[in-house]
């Protein structure tokens, strides 16, 4: 019998596949089972118009047989089968379209699973098998055919015996090595797991003979004895929960699926089950978790949804389906419209995935918006867990996604004493207020006592207290909201003075020019400037940053990139109407040495109010004690 050679580019791709190291060899079983399901589909379709098929839909099945001693794994189906010509056409060429370019692309990337998609199908068996035999009988044909190959020296095709239409894929597994235990693919537990993982929703039963235990009939009750027996069992559930009508699925079933699929024992906050029809049709079952995984805010966390095609999982975590700002969502997406006979690299950037991703983002945003408007208590629970991620999403990529997230953000309102949206803040603005005021820091209770916040409070204006380090980036990204500009109360002019008041303040500053110079000289390099302020309310003093960066931003930069960080200039602002400042003025003429101590004391107080560290806390303590004597 003459051995036939593989076509040239198929041979080169097969060599690459067999002789390279892949971490996902288990994918072979999914490919073989998917081919079997396709073959049954074809015969089931034929049976609709051909009464001679002689098999009902309930009889279609895929059978897995193990011969552990011989190291042989067989996958059989009773589908349409193949003729000799179809065998040579289907099994003699790998990924007919573009396979050479696919191979060349893979050679440039070491950490790529080229089998992790449906482009090479049947030949994935050679990752685990030293030889593969395919026996197939075409529906309506009298003769069966046997195709045999070791994946290296071509293949042979000869006549064979098979009683009914269908195909057997018989894989002789490779010998175990230190790195790879191929024999595990004959273990019942391993096969169960692979079928549940990749092929659980194949529409036909996948059956395998499994070992079970029962008590012997004549076994005594006090010391029961057990015996093992073999029984054929269906290993897949066949009907995906997301293919069922929403009205037919209970909340308990949704939650059970979530716990089992995503290994989370907490109930999800929301379940989103929907179908989209259009140029790209898909079904999706999404969950908004109640708690964040322990590694959620770490670089190790992998976002993405499980991607299926007609019930067959093709990617366990497809990042392209889920935008970064909604990375907390878990779930599955199933579409028949995916272009699968292409490399994974191309699949991830395909037009179909882009369309699906947009639909999913829109649905998630709609669900969160509904929760925010209709169930505020539940939304605030969600926000306590994942609100920071929405904020990161708003500022990421220079604000490219701000429209999807800005209306979902919540901030603490000093005036209202609760979390509010930006729209709720704007709607409640006092008459005459033109800016969205915010104060950034680590502690909202401390921020509420800032002199600037008190001054705004006296005007009836609200201030958003920003407690997360990402918060300060949001106004920089949004610039405005509802045509209102943002104003950082610790760095910017609050805009509370009239033109007359500004003129009077300028005249006061000129009048006290000598006093301000004295204070600056007393403090030396501790401050860049000393000036008067009308934003302090009842407070004597405050410390503000020089233009360009806030103190909170300075702290952040020192923490994330100490080598590139730099200090921002300190500006000491004085309230000329406060008794402490007037005492300093008086001391300047009566006791200059004491006046310098007063200046140092006020400077330290301003630093503490701004949550800035004192360079010498002991010296500050000694100064306080000295002035008390």
C-alpha cells in the first residue's frame, strides 16, 4: 500500500505543531469532539428530507472509549461519515486558507497557543498521539475507509469495515515524559473535566463508560462489602443555560451556574441575560459580582468573558469582549457568527468581536444606570467594591471612555452628607454657584474642616470630598461637567470675591507688604511665598501649593515613582483679620524674636492642616512649650 504525503505547507505547519512545546495540549479533545458534533449535524440535517437515514435525533451521540493498557483513546460518532475522497481532502490539508502565513506568524511568537482556536482542528490530536487512525463510513456508501498517519511520513488510506455511518478517531497516545503525562488523557476524572470545560454544551450526548461502586447483594449490613461495575454515562449537560428563555430559568439556577462556573461562593449582585440579533448575533449571560476577587486590583488579575461558538468554548478569557472599566463583570458570550478558521490573533481583533464588545459595554452600562436610579442602596454596595474601577476607567486612555462612566461615579457631598453623582451635585448647586468645588485628600473628615471648605460652606456652596487617590485625576480628565468647571479648593481661587473686594484685598496686601516680607524671611526656604487670603473663613492660616501640582498629587508621585518625583512649592496664606495674625503683626514691632516664633508656629499649623509632614516634630513641640511659658 503506497503512503501519500501531506501537502507541503500542511506538513510544515504539522511539524511546528508536533515538535513545539504547548501548554494547552488538552485542546485536542475539544477539536475532535467538535468535528464529531459537526458530522452529526450534517446527518441530522439530511434526515429532515431523507427518510432512509433511519436514525432519530435522540439516537445521535458521541462516544469516548478508553483502552488504558494499550494507551488508546477513541472518539466515535454516528454522523454523516466521510468517503475516501473526503478523507484525503479533509485530512490531507491543514487550514487550507492562509496556513503558511499563519505558521510564519506563529514562529515569531513563542508564547502563543496556535491550537487554541478552530484553525487546525483534527491535527491537534498529534500533540498527544504518536499515531492516529480514522475509520469512517459515509452515509449511503457501502464501503468504509481507514486513514492512518503518525504525523510525520504522510498517511495511508485503505478499505475498512464499519457497520453503520459515522467516524472513529483512534488515537494511540505518546509515552509519558518528565514534562508531559499523556496517559492522563485516559483517566476518567481528567476526561470528565475536559468535557465539562470545553464541550459541556455540545448539543449531542457525549458518553463514556465509567466505573461505579455498589454494595454487594449478599453483603452483611454491619460490614458491607462493595463491588465495582462499569456503566455508560452522559458527561455533558448539552443545553447551555444562556440558550434557555429567561422566564424558564430561576434565580437559583443562575446563581448555581455562577458559583460553579466562576468559583465564587458569594451571590452576584446582578444577573444580566440577553440576546442580540443583527449583523452579528450573540447570546450573553453576565454577572456583576458582590465581592471583588483578592487580586482584582493587581496586575495578575485577568479580565475577560468566556467565549463560545454554538456552545463550544473557544476562549476561556476573551479580554477584547470586556472594556477595562467594566473588568469586574464575569460571564459567557456565545455567537455563531464568529470567523473561527483564522488564527487567534486575528480572531481577537475581528470585526465580529468589536461589534459584540460594543453591545456588551452598552448593556452593562445600562444595567448599572438602572441599578443607580432604581435601587440606590444596592448600587452603593456595588460602588463600595468596584467604584474605584469605574474611576480608573474614566481617566484611562486620556478620557476616551469618560462618556461611559462619568454618570456612574459617586463622590461624598459635604453639604448633603452622602454620596452623590455629578449630576445630583449640579442639580443641587446654590444660586450663584458657578463651579464644581472639590477637595482632595486621604480623609474626608479632615477635608471637611479645611478653611476653604468652611468658607464655601458659609456661602451655602457644596464641596465634593475626594478620598481616593484617583479622584483628583477625574476633574483633569473631564474638564467640565454639565458646562460647569471644576475647582480644586486647595489650589485654585474660589471666586468668592467681588471686584470691589479684590481691589480692597490688593490694597491690604500693599499695606502689609513689609509684614509679609518679615514672615517670609523668618521662615526662609520653608515656604516659597507668603501672602494674604480671603478664602480662609475663620481660620488664621493655610498652606497651598504653588501652581502646577497639588499636595495630594505630590504624595502620589513620590509613592509611585520616587526617583522622578519632586516637591511642589509651599505658599503660606494668612488671614489678616484673624487675632493670631494680628498678634504676629504686633509682635513684629514689639518683640521680633517672639514674632519669628509666632511665624514658625503658624507655618507648622498650616502644614498640619494640609496633612503635610513636619520636618522636625520635636522642634515644633519645643516651640509650643516655649511659647506657653
